[in-house]
């Protein structure tokens, strides 16, 4: 028990906050995979049409 | 002089130095050049002055492979040859068409565009053409090219009086050579057929076959067979590498701005790829014919576009009330890769009235051409989109890899190859001067000598090559 009671986080932070942080962790990964910047002039082929990506907006 | 039979010609005691077979654009042009140089020439024309079913019947044949036109419909057998149904569209093969393409075997000519350029002023006179304007690049990939719609010179009509008045040229109608005889070095004579019967043997110092892009191969194949190889000693390529310009509707376009190009009097404009684009995509040459279409087509296209890109469709629609000119149909005609397997053979079962085997044409479009069609439309569509000139929709059957439609133009009635020009005797039939390899006195005129077809109509190039051959032969004979 000495190990837990001596830990910085367990001494300074309430257990409730720790749980909330753990729950929030997966959501943080969303910010890591930010979508690439889309080139509006990129040429795309949709249903036979040769279009600019911005045409699809 | 013009004679209606070989009998009448013989009675005139005209001695010809050169015998030209066929009075189409190539035959007539070469005859005029030689006649002007003071060289006596006889032109044997199989038909008469007018079309007849009896004459056309000699052109019947069969096609194996892809669907093609009836062989007695796709060409004409009377004075002036197939110029009699020519549409008159003119353009010379581009410089790049003469160059070998690393991605397409058996491409490249032994001559360059510069070799025929000196003859273009004469060609312009013959075909009554204004000067061509230079190509206009509308992107790094696509050129706006000019294809002149000429008055469509009918060589038989246009030059009949001149030929009749000539003292050096004798045109003999209803007469042709069923076969040439040769000893492996020279043509020694021709077996003639006139007005429905055998007319005996005929000889001249030089022979030039100008019977068309199908018939040249037929005549030489049959002659060679009868002479045990004495007419075309190196016959590996004879009849092979035959080419057309396959032509299909490739899709549509909605056009927003004509700032970079104008349509002609028929509401058409023409586009081709740059050499760099062909090289990058490893495709053949092609021509896109953009034809403005009536208003209802615009609405249909915009409705279709609205399903995919509603905002773009709305913008296009708004242009309708401003200066949007129209929608367009896109027809694509492309260069066929020269393939030895596309060839003219002699029928083993069917002969004409003179006993000459009919043509069995083996013709099939390749995968490279299919890719040329699709990538060509993509290139054009990309250019229009990038330049905000409009948007292109590729026909479903092309995008989906479907079969070629059977109810469209199919091809251009352009018969090329079969006696192609080259330096390798196993892959060509004539040399750079259109002389049959190994023969001293046999030449070939017309589009059968084409090594590659480019994307444009062949008559202008045929006429230029004929001027060049006429000049060359005039010098050879004068020596």
C-alpha cells in the first residue's frame, strides 16, 4: 500500500478525476488524426463526371 | 487523254514510261506530277466516270474480328476513287506521329514531317485549302487543333479536263491490272482486265500501285502468289499492320466558357494530346471532336450532373441564362497501334468476276486503344475542369469497360497500312521513297504506306506523299 499512498497522482488528485481522465483518453486520439487539408481543385471522377473536388461541396 | 477501254487506248499507240494503277488522290497526283515533268504516263482506272454496282462488286470481301463496314461500301471504284465520297476534312500528320513511341511497338517512320513539308503548298492548291493555323495548347496535356473542312475535291471531276487535254497522260477507264508479274527484281508486266474481259499483257518501265489502302495489299498479295514471290520479294509484312481510326461517341460536356477556343462553322472543335501526355500515360494519339448539341441535351446533362454535384449543376444552370453556349457531344477517333495481326489476307474460297481472290480483312482493336479512349477522355475532362471551361461526363460503357456500341460511327473509312514504309524488310514493304524493297521499278502510293495513322484524316498526307513520290520518280526517270 505504501506504493499507492506515496504516488504523486493518488495523493494530489481525487480518484473521480482520474476516472474522468481515463474515460476521455480515447477521445483525445481523434485530435491526433486530423483530416488532411482537402485541395478543392483536386480532380475527381464521380459517376462518369470529371469534376473538381469543390464541385461536390 | 481519257479512253473508255484498253482497246481504244491501244489504238492510240501511246507509249507509257510509267503505269499507275488507280486514279484516286494518290494516282492522279502522281500522274499530274510526272506529266508536268514530260514523262508519259498511263493511268489504269478500274471503274468508269460514274459509280456502278457492277464495279463496286469487285470490292466485296469479308471481315474477321471486330465489326467493320462492308468492304464494297467503305471505298469507291470509279474515276477519282474514294475521293468521291470523301468528307473533305484535312489535316497533315503531326511531327510527333512520325516518331517512334517506346511504349508502342512498330511505331516510327523512316521519314519525318520535314520530308513532306516542302510539298504542302502544292497540297494546298490541289485540295483548295487555306493555311493551317498553329495548334493552340489549352493545357500541358491538350492541344486545340485545326481540322479544315475543305470543299472535298473529287479528283475525277476536278482534273478530268486537265487529264483529257494532257499529251503526257493517258487515263484508261474500265481497265485494271488483275495481277503484276515479276522476277524478284523488276515487274515485268501486268495482266489487264478491261470492260469485263481479259485484255492481255501490258508492260511499262515503272509501275505504281495506287489502288487504295485495302486493294494495294490485295493486288500485291495475289501478284506475289502468282509470281512465286517475284513481285514482293520480302513479303513478311505484306498486308499486315493495317489500321483504321476507330470512332465512337465518348461522352458529353457542359461548357461554361469558350474563352480558349472557338467552334467552326459546323459548331465543332477538335482536340488532341501533347506528346508529353501520350508518353506519360503511354497511350496512342487521339482526336476529340466536340460538337455543340441542342438545348434539350443541356438540360438532360445538367439534371444528371445535379445528382452528383448539385452546386456545380446549379452554377452551370445559371450560366444558361448568361452566355453558356451549349452542351456538347464528344466523339473520339484514335490512332490504332500498328499490329501485324491486323491484316489483309486473300480469301481461300471467294473470288471476283476476274478470278482474283477477295479480301479477308482481319481487324481487331487492342487493349492499348481501349486505354487510349478512356485516358484520352480523362485528359480532356481534366483540362476542361482545371481551366473552368466546363465539365465532361464519360459514357458509361467506356468507364465500365463495356463492349463497343454497334450502332455508332465505328471508324473513319480510313484504310491505312498493309504496305508500310520502313527500313526493316521484315516489318515493312516499301522504303522511304515508297519503292517496294528489292524491286527496281515498283512503287506504292496512298495510305497503305503509312507506318502509323496518327489521329487525323489521311487524304492530306496521302496527297503530300504523292507529290513527294512524283518528284522523286521524276528525278529517277530523268537520270
